[in-house]
C-alpha cells in the first residue's frame, strides 16, 4: 500500500508540474507574438541604417570619426547577450559555447580579451568560472526599451573612443523562426565599409545633403544605439521562442510520464487486489 501511495503522490506531483509548464508555454507564446511584431517592424530600419553608415564610411575620412578608426588590435571586447531567466532549453548553452569559441580565437591572435554581459544568466556563468566581467547589464528583458540600448551602446562607444579596446565583438541569438534560432558572432566596431562589387560601389548613386561627413557624424551615434536595440530585440524574440518550445516539450514529456505512472499504478493496484483475494481464498480453504 505504501508503494501505491508513493505512486499517487508522484502522479499528482507530475500533474502539477505539467500545469506549470503548460502555463509557461502559453505565457511565452503570448510574449513571443509581441516581441516578434516589434522585431519585424524594427528590423528593416536597423538594416537600412546599417547599410547607409557602412556606405558613407567607405567614402568618408575615417580618421575624423572615432568609431571608424582602425587601430592595431591589442585589446578586444566580447559582449555576450544571454537571458535573465532560465527554462529556455539550450538558448544560453549555445551562446556560451559560441562565446568561448570567439574568446579562444581572439586570444589565439595574442590580443587581451575583456567580457561584457547582457543578461543575468551570462553573469552567473562567467562568475562561476571566475572570469572577470567588465560591464554587466541585467533585468532589462522583462520590459525592454530603447533606453536600455542607449545605455549599452553609449558605454561601449565611449570606451572605444577612449582607446580602452580596439575591437568590439558581440555574440547573440538571432531569431529565425519559432523552432530555429541562430547564434551570431558579429564584429561591430570598428565599422567596416561596404565592399566594391566589380566597378560598382554600393550607394554611389546617392546625393547627400548637407554632405557626407556631417550626415555620417550624426548617424554614427544613432547607428550604435539602433544596432544594439536590434540585437536585443532579436535575442528577446529568440528567447521566448526557445522557452515556448522547451515548455511544450516538457508538457508533452509530463503527459508521457503520467501515462506510464498511471499504468504502473494500475498494475500495482491490481497485483495488491489479486494478492488479497488469494489470501482470502487460501484462508477459506484452510478453514474447511
């Protein structure tokens, strides 16, 4: 009977867990829809301003703009964008794997590497491994706004201007679909110009007013902020998609476990009933 009680408790516990995972799946699906709409609305603007800045940087005086200046690479900043919460499958594990690969590649060149982290999970990961984190931004994804992007971009841009590091790379999850996210490692600073294709230079047919230098000076700070916000939106949407997929899998696994435990419970109960009947019959036969 004790075994039957343990099975009943286990079934009740798994059912409670299943209710939680199902609720988390529904919440993640709702948040994903909202983040996906924000991302799809913002993505064309972010890509277009990036193209415009890269086009202008190819024809402007790069020495006049601090964010365009190329220096000997002695110090590299690697920014890792993770989540603030767990229960999102392999979302963070894939980022950590890619980040370690990028860090090893940078160290192989002889450059010193410093780490900046967006997301609580990333901070915990590097702290457990006793890796110093220079800048840590946490608790921003529950209410993501453009002000968060301004803070992160301004910190990195100012440090680059001050010569604290010579190159900035960022590792994050790009949202592709509900069931697919792609880990991306981009070099964001210094800004690379668009390459020539044959005899055609991208953007060569545009006329700029007042002039290319002034427009570029005005666009560069905006480009950094827009680029960071775009990355945060990509990561947020990818996180919700990963969480929804993980919770859907957990809900289905809980259903499978409940069915197995129920079958085991019924078999054990049947065995107990059969044993009791056999004892009663045996006793009756002995009394005869």
